[in-house]
C-alpha cells in the first residue's frame, strides 16, 4: 500500500475514534439522565392523581433540572440529544407537565416553556389522553361526576388537534401511531362515562320516586 494511502486512512480512523469517543461519553452521561427524567415524570403523574400537587411540583422541578443538564448534548452531540431514549424522556416530561396543568386547572405549558422539541411535546400530549381517562375512571369509582365531562372535552380537543398534524412518522417521532392508539382510549372513555351518567340519573330518579311515596 502506498504510504500516502496508509497515512490518509490512519488519519480517517483516528478522527473517527476521536468523534466516537465523544459520542460514547455523551451517551453514557445521557442514559442516567433519561432514566431519572422518566422516573421523576412518572412519579409526578402519580402524585397528581393522588392530589398531592406539592409533591408533583417537586418532582417536575427535579426532572426539569436533569433535562437542563442534558442541554450540553444539543450542541456537542446532537445525535445523542435526539436519540430515542432522550426523546422518550422529554415526551414523559411533557406528559407530566400537561397532565398536571389540566387536572389542577392551570395553564397548559408550551413546548418552549419546557425546553422541549415539538415532536416530543406532541407525543407527550397524546399520552395525556390516557392519564385523563385514568382520572375520569377514578372519579366515577368515587361517584364524583363534577369534572368528568370537562375532562372528556379536553380529551376530545387534544385528539382533534393531533390528527391535524399530518407529517411523516420520521418527522413526528411516531405521532400518528400514538394518536391512533389514543382514539380507542377516547372512545372507551366516552362509553364508560355515558353509561355511568345514565346509571347516575336513573339512581337519582329512583331516589326521588321513593321519597315521593307515602
């Protein structure tokens, strides 16, 4: 092999190793961040369902801090920042924040408020539909109907907006699949709520009739 080829190839491999070393180091740093953000987000959602908003605030703040730690990857190793495992973490963080806002009656945060890219935010928004179903079912089990229709309307609105996002799955990180799955969740919740409301009205009428009897 001519010495010029050998030198050129050695240079290529040397630079590749250098770049891969940086990428691998970023990956090793990013993996625990991703796991922690997902854990904080899941625990925050559980706290919201339990009505412990103070605990949810604390967990969301911890998740935000860890995502801020990952911002260095956006510039240095964007292939790690936008890797699926990091996108999943941002999706879960978006889901936690929007679930918190809707259930607590607060303002829904925008992607830029959370420092999250649109695909991760929209996929997190799709997952909120499932969390609202959970909240509605928990309310029905307690015979609490006050907010059920309101939250059903929010679920409808989220789904109606997400189906208008018409881009390839590679651009939206699988949003169409997520939205299609949520359609079934939406319809099952509508059916469950309709049946529960009918049963509740029937029970009220029966109670009124019994009270009217001599």
